[in-house]
C-alpha cells in the first residue's frame, strides 16, 4: 500500500511540476495586443473591404470610375455619413493626430510617397493592415501591411475621423 502512495504522490508531483512549467511558459509569452474594432467602424471596414480590386484612377472617387487614395477614403467615409476633405493633405490637416500606438480600426494612416508629408492615405483595418488605392502601377484597391518595408519607411501619421 505504501508503494502505491509513493507512486501516486510522484504522479501528483510530476503533474504539479508540469502545470507550473506550462504556467511559467504561458506567462512569459505575450499574445499580440488586439486593438478594438469600434462597433461604429465595423460596417465601414466591411464596406471598404468590399471595394478591394476596384481600379486605381487618379482624380476619381467612385467604384464605377475607380479611385485614387483620397477619393477612396472620402467615398467610404461619405457612404457612412462622414464628410472628409478631398485630398490626403487636407484630410491630415483637418483631423486630430493620434499616436501610432493608439491605432484603431477606421483610423486614417498617412504616408509621404511623393516628397510631400501627406501624399498618400489609407484606412486602417486591424493587425497592422490597411486598405487603400496605392497607385497606377499597382492599379487597384488592396490591403497592405504597415510592416511592409516600403510603407514602414514612408509612414508619417494617424488621424481619426469623428464617427
């Protein structure tokens, strides 16, 4: 009987050690911080994503004609009752700046792509992804990563339209 108790207590001790190791490993790893998707932004993001693949056309602002970057952002927000200026530069200067660490779905992300501080704009989705109409060469609305070397190098700021 005493042999069984030792064996049983050894099993219990091993389980306790295993659980402690798992707890320690879990505590030392960090899950990526998930930024909240604001309830008012879900339809906006869904709508923006539905426009993926629409053609890039400089100076245009409709799904039928195509979009440039600011035309795309203005159109998406306009469909949700939020009026924004027509150019990326005007959007950046008319909206309050937000720290990058506070990025939320629906925020506008700005880039210097042509030697002008606010020459490109997109809509932040989540998990370092944003949707935009990049340029004639790419030719269509698409989702890109803020972690992409090009976008990371040209990133200049965040703005949050009031919803």
